[in-house]
C-alpha cells in the first residue's frame, strides 16, 4: 500500500507542477503586473487631469510625452495607449495607431462598468486588439476617471518575458530537485518495503513456529501425567499459583480454578510449608531444586510428592516452574521391599544357626546348645528353624516295641 501511494505520488507530481503550481505562479505574476500597470496609470492620470476635463490628442499636456518616454526607459512597458470613451486612440507609443478605433465588445464592457481588464498574452499569440505579440505580455486596461466620470482608458502592455523565463527556470529547478528527491524517497520506500516484507515474512514464520511450539507445549502441559505448577517468584506474591495443569488439580483433589486461587504453601503440610521460603531462595540463586515433600489433599489426606522446580523467564517476568510427582506407591513398595529384606535376613540368620558342628549325644541323641544345655533334637531344630515335627515309629522300633502286631510305619531304608 505504501509503495503504491509513493508511485502514484511521483506520477502525479509533474502533473501537479504543470497544471496547478505553475499556473498559480503565472496568476501571481499577472496580478503583480496588473497592480504595477494600475499604479503607472494612476500616476499618468494625474498629469492628464490637472488642467482639463476631457481628453483629446490636441489637448494632451506637452510634458506628458516626456514623462512617458522616461517611464519607458525605466520599466518593462512595451506599449502605452490612451482611448477616449468611444474607443478612439488619442495617444500611443506607436504613432501609426493614433486615430484608430477599438470597437470590440470587451472595450464597451470596460467603458460601461468602469472596471479594469487584464489579459496575459503568450508570445506569438493575439492580444485583445488582435495584435500578434512578439513577447509574453500582460495587457491591462485602466479607466481614467475624473469626479466620478470616465473620460478615457489607458491600455498598457507589460513585457513579462524575463519574469516568465525566470519563473520557468525556478519551477523547473525546484520541480527537478523535488522529483529527484521523490525518486530517492521512492527508492528508499521500495528498499524499506522490501526489507519490511522480508521482516514480516520472517516474523510470520517465527510466529508460526512459536504458535506451533506453544500448542505443543500447551498439549504437553495439559496432558502431562505429573502435576505442573507455574508460580510467582518475586515479591509478596512469591509462591502464588499462576497456572496449573489438570493432573496437579486432580492430584490434590481441587478444581483448576480453586487451586489457582491458592499459594503453593496451602498444599504443603506444616513442616513442608516451613521449608518453602528456603527452597524459593535456592531457586532465585539459580539452583534447580529436587526434593521430596509431603502435601495434603482437599480432604486432608497426606501423601508424598517428589518435587523438581526452578526459575524460568517470560519476557521481563520471572516465574517458578515446578513438577510434582505422587510417590506414595513407590514409598509403599520401598517399605514392602525393606520388610521382605528384613524377613529374608532373619531367615538367613536362622539358617546360619544350623550350620557347623553340632554336639550330639551318641546314646540319647540330645544336642547341646550354645549355653551348654542338652535339648531333645526336635526341640533344638524347632527353635533354630521353621521346621515342625510329627511323631511316629520306624519299622525296627515298632518290631522291637510291639512284636507280632504287624505295625508298619514306612519302609526301612536298610532293607533291600
């Protein structure tokens, strides 16, 4: 749009100079020349009207011609005439015209209205009196009045060729300079528009990338499994929740709007809330903090969270970006694993107690413990392991104790 306006302005500028500016200067030149002609006519009228009430070639004062000759030396007057009201020429700087009549309508209008008449005539064009001009002139008719009565008309031809030439040169120089300036400005506009176009394209490309990134990060933010908080990092509002994703709201049992009206310490247990100022201070120093805290839900339930947080800037503003992960299940698994380890350790310790040399009686088969007491073998093993005993009779003992009863208590491993 700017380029189009600039091109139109440069195209219209020469037309403006030719058809508006230059004619305005010519009108000004004509007006100045007319005023000069009126001044001269008034001066000459004073010579004519001092001693007579009417004009005639015979009644012109003797010194009038001398004044006219002096005037012609010092001015640009080409020709001067005096008409009677009926249009007869009674004086002219060209003696051959004396006695002629002007019967044109414009002259009768001048004598009737008493108004001046001025016409600019270009070189080689006809004047109002149908005379071909040898120069650019201003033809001016000035009525001669005495006591409210017109007694004659001055006609003065002013040569304005020199002024018009100077005016043309001035207008041409100024127009040329302005045209060159306009071309330079147009060139600058073209270069600026080209740069602006490239800049606009680059900005649009960057904005597109930013929008895509924003959409991508917004999607990640809204659909992340961990709770994400954006907090104020400075001033009295430090810790105020500015933005939060759905996962964080669900994790704490609040709606997004509810949680955005809170500070992060409102979600902490009292112990965790006491640690918050220190954590924020560490973040302000540039540290990315990783720690474990205890939070509380809307219903008061406490749960463990793993927090990873640090500073980030958006324009001139600094915020805290915090990621919260519920580690309750992990803590429970850790506790279960620790119990299992303890149980296994206990079992291992018990197993280790049954290893090594055991003192056993060769007769009654009792076993001596670490304190020197003799215990039945089943009592010793039960105390040092998880084994349990049931009682029965082996075949040899059954035959020995109950002969002839046919009691069978399992196979005798010594028998083939």
